[in-house]
C-alpha cells in the first residue's frame, strides 16, 4: 500500500460547490469536501485562510485569537475548527447533523470574509519540541520528509500532522484538523508515516501520536 493511499483510506469522493450570496449582491463560491473523518468537512472559500501556517482549535475556549473560529464555535454542534492555508475544516459533535449544520457553517465563513475581519490575531503559543541536541541531524531529516511527503497529502484531506519530538528512536506527532479523531489515523501513522520514516531514516523505530 502506497503512502498516499494509506493517508486517504476513507477519502470521500463527493465534493460540492455552494454559492453563498453576499447581502450587498454578488456570489461567493465555497467548495465543500468530505474527509477521511466522517465527523469533519473541509470548506474551501476560494481564497487564502491562513496563507502560511495552520491553526487548530479543539474548543471555543481556545479560539479567542481567531474571529473566524469564534464565529464557527458559536454555531450549535461545532466541536473543533482547523484553519489551513486555503481551507477550513470543521468537526461536528456526535449529536449534530451535517444537513442542518453545513449551511450554517457556509454562512459563517461567508460573513467573516465579507466583513473583512482577520482570520487570526496575534501569534499562538509555541510548544517546545522534545529533542536531544545530538539528534538534531536526524530530526531535520524527519521534518523534511514530513514537510515534503506527508503534510501536503494530509492537507489535501483537511488536516495536518505536526512534529512534537524525537527520542530513543520514537517520533512523536500531533494530529490536527480532520486527522484528529479520524478512524483511519492509527493506520495512517503505522502503515504510512512510520513505514516511510523507518525506510528513509534507519534510526527511527516507531511513531507515536500525542495529544498536544
């Protein structure tokens, strides 16, 4: 099984483009894509969201610096918001229904961009990486592989995988967006990412998922 195939085990083939009308006139087309996580949809507004970088908000209490995420969390049923370069992924709660929630999300995204509000304000908190100085060369190899071979594919499915540390042969990664809570995330780590890293970086023995 190739890496790309293992990263999209449950990829949904249904894409929708929804025209959302501005109050002042005109139409904004927002594309909606399914993700490997059935609780998460990916919304593409046809413009930059974060541009460079990403932002993951696991709850409304963590979204104060993002007017867009705050607006989405105000919708009943929104459980998680992830902001990518040119997309937004929204994870619903177990009791929420996409048929009712999806048009509300589309409206909130449209209203945000029409109002010209910033996507995020200020910088997020940096999380220290658990790395020994003598392992820095190995870590650089790992990060390059993640950045070039893994993260672009994962972003295509509405998520991100962030390096958190390397120690004693174990790579620690944090899953964000559609990857967080996805039924196929364990298979992605073991059959896709771990096998690739062990192939190219012999010092790597395993990959573990961490929550933060």
